[in-house]
C-alpha cells in the first residue's frame, strides 16, 4: 500500500467573509503558499510550507514545518482551528474511530512495536527507533528529528509510522511529481532511499548494534510533551579508536550535554550528525515567548514615542498660549485700561 489507512476527511478554510473547503484524495495534506501544496494559501509573507496534516483512523495530526507563533502539533480536537495569516483552517473527518486518549503521545504509548530505521553514510550505519506516528526529519527547528551537515533541508521528509509499517513523504514539493509520488513506502530490509547525503532503510530484523553503530534516541523516553520526545544522540564506540569522517564527535554519557538547536558539531563540515536533546514543545514555547516579548517591546516603544510626541505637542501648545497671553493680551488690556 502506498499510503496508510484512514477515513475520508475535509479541510475547511475561511478568510474574512470567504468560506470554502477541499477534500484531499490522500491521507496527508501540505498547507502553505507553494502552488504544489494541497491547500495553497494566497497569504503574504508565509513560507512555502507551514503545516503537514495527516489523517489516521482515529484522528488528524498536524505538525508545523516552520517557526511560527502559537503553533499546534499532534492530534487535533474536533473543530479545533489553525490560524495561518488571516486564514482560519479546520479539519472535518468522517467515520473517525477515536481511541482512548486523544494525544499523539497516548497513541505512541499504545503502539505495541516500534520499527527501526537504518541511517547509512560513508559505510557507517546507525539505527533510529521511531516512537511516533509522525516524525519530521530535517536540519533545523521545528523538525523533531534533526540531522546536520548531510545536506538536508530544514524540513526534508516526514516519516509516518503505523504499527510496523513506515512511509516517507518528501516535503520539498519536488517538481514534476504528483503528491502520490511524494510517498515512498519502506519495506523491511528493502532498498535504501537517498535523503540528502545519507541512505535510509527499514531494519529487517531486530538485533544488537555492533561496536561502531550509534543508537539515535533508542532509549525509552517519557511521553510528556506533544512536540516529540528528546532524541539525544549517543555514540557507542571506543573513544581510543578514531571514528570515520561521517561520525559525530563522541560524547560520554556522563558528560552528555544539551545542544543548542542551531548548533552544528563540526567534526567535518560536510559530514556530521547531531540530534537535539531539547524537547520541541519547550523550544516552541521559548520561541513563542521570545516573539511575544519582541512584539511587546515594539509596542511599548511605539507607545513611548507617541507619548513623547503628544507631550511635546502639548508643551508647545501651552508655551504658545502663555506667550500670546503674556506678550499680547495682557499689554493690550493694560493699554486699554
């Protein structure tokens, strides 16, 4: 199957007095300003792709693809609204079969097995356990699985996981391909798919990694946040033996530190792999708070400028009236008396 099972769904959108809706033929939709998006918005100053929406049998999930204020991610509640520019968007799903629990973390907790991806570069392989239905693979925030230095775009691919099945969605709106062709199903042990300067394939069988294999976030993570679990990169290797050029700088567990989301570990400028330990909901909150703080400061400055301008105009008016009274009216009354 070239995509995962889902029920029929619609996307309703409104801007001012204009209302319309579309019914996607696929269980996913890209929303943004790009003409290839499922819902292409004629909004000024919005990125080519803003949200990825995915319809599943028990609900609709949305994931931001750019840094925006007040983002939404995870499973949406019925009639919950997204606001992009001046366009309000809601999702309608027919024949939905909601499960107990409504968050994407709850869905991940109910999953019985977790498939593993094998990431290969320069002959070195690493495994990554998928613990969510939707994982955004890219090089920068708000991607929930970040890989630096391997020529990935900020939001490169979406990895969709339903039980043991995995699909890749190319989020770069490749020219000359239909949206159906953006989707690549991964077969266990099948041919690898090239993404940037690395190859991705679905692991054929469960097994222990060898001495030079890195586990990307395979440790169990608490599902306390909607934006995705921490994905700390731990390289299990002998520190005395130098690693190949494509391997990230090794960090012992005891000295593991949190990485800045914009930081790139430059072991080699064209080959390095870094994963962020910052929870994305916390990061999104900090970015949102920062944007709100900047906007508040701008508003305060505008108010101060307005107050100074009004105050100056008031003082000029008082001075002018005083000068007229003292220099003109009082002498005139004195002469008349």
